[in-house]
C-alpha cells in the first residue's frame, strides 16, 4: 500500500467498541476503515464461554461473537485492514497516521478503540490454563464457579472488589496478596474483612498454576511465602488475577490527555480534547471494562463522528459561499 488512504472515519481497534462504531458509521454512509491492530477482535478472541452478552440465551464463544460483529460491519460497508499504527500526527485535520508497513492513512475523523489488556503474573501454567480456571475478570467468568472454591490474586481495589463480587457465587473465596496489608480503599477492606465467606492469605505469591483432570483444568495454585520462602499449595477451582490493566495508549502519550493511562473523554460523549478525535471502549474505561459497555461506547463515538462531520461540512459550505 503506497498511495495514502483517505477516509472520513478511521477506527483503530477491532474489538466490540471498534466494530460497533464501524457498524454505525457505515450505516451513516461514512465508509469507515478499521485498522485491526495487533489483536484483531480484541480480548474476546481469547475468551471461550460468553454468557453475559445480550441477545443469546445459550452460552456463546467469544471468537465467534467477534467474527459475527466483523461480518456485520463489512456487510454494511466497512473496510477492514490488517495493520498496526506506529506513528500519528494529530496536530491538524485531516489527521495523518502511519502503519508499521509504511502505509499512510489520512483521516477526517479518528476513533480510538485500542482497548486495555489485563496484567498477568507471568508464572507457569497461567497461559496454558487461561479460560480453563484462570481468568482476569470475575464479572465475566464468576458465574461459572457457582458453589465452587475460588481464589483472587492482588491487593488493590480491583482485587478486593472482585473478591466481594465472587461471594455472590462462591461460598469460599480466598484473597492472596504478596504483602501484609492491602492497597485498596478502607471501606472496601472493611467489607472484605467482615464477610464470612472471604479469607486472606498474607505475604504469599503465586509460583505456579496447577492443572489436572481430562480435559485439563485448574486444580490449585502453588504459593511461596514472600518472607520465609516456604512453599504451600491451595486447592481451587478458579483463580482470578486482579493486579490491574494496561490501556493501549502508548501511541497517544503527549498527544491526548490521559488519566492513569486511560484516554480522557468529555463526560457523556466520546469526544477527546482534540476536535475530530474520539475514543471508546476499554481504552477510556477504568471501571466497567465489559464487552457490552464497550459496544455502547462505540455507538456513541460513531454518532459523535456523524454530528461532527455534518457540522464541519456545513461550516465549509458556508465559508465557500
């Protein structure tokens, strides 16, 4: 691709936010282009069972859902491009972006839907048992552990909130923290310590996730004491890693206003601080991070884009007269 590609609406990211924005943008006649990024389809492509996305009475598969979203977006007029943006100029409209293969994109409007990635421990068994007992989202997967024993790894607000949420499903929740005190808000700690179904293991780090059975699934976690080095084993049916998220915003540092790495948007909209640049989904959302909320934000972004372009076209016409 040597000739610059011009589009009225360029979308970065192909998860629920990006594809929802594409569907609405295409239906508005904007002929959007979606640059899919390093993980086409977003985090749902590495999720197996999905039971909380509206419209499906039975469990569906994450990759299948994203394939259907992409097919719908293409059906109504979206162009999908497999590329990764490595440079971006937001100093003036139209915006200029460069892909890692040298392709140039000229965009009248830009919608950033690059998402956020869960932080992982990087220990043995974590990747292999992902979706087979190891998860990074209690809201997404807690339902599958009704009546079972689960553990949560972490010590901040996210970990405590996930542990408390899991008590809705599990009678036995253990919080594992590598220090002797939590970093979460005091009110959350008070709720955690007073809950009869929650116990805490202090000064313990996960050394390994242990699999077993046929088909293989998580059966326990091997721990190591951070003070004494003593090793121990905790049997469990599910383990939730809750040590935070990385919003994929490295490209936008010093270009857009960020809050703890997340892109700041005007309340109730998808508008960033730069006219014509919009953001939606997990890249702006440090609270909910659900597929359905990301999809809703993608819709908001597309509607904001449509209004922005209509106003820009009107102003240009008035100026020409």
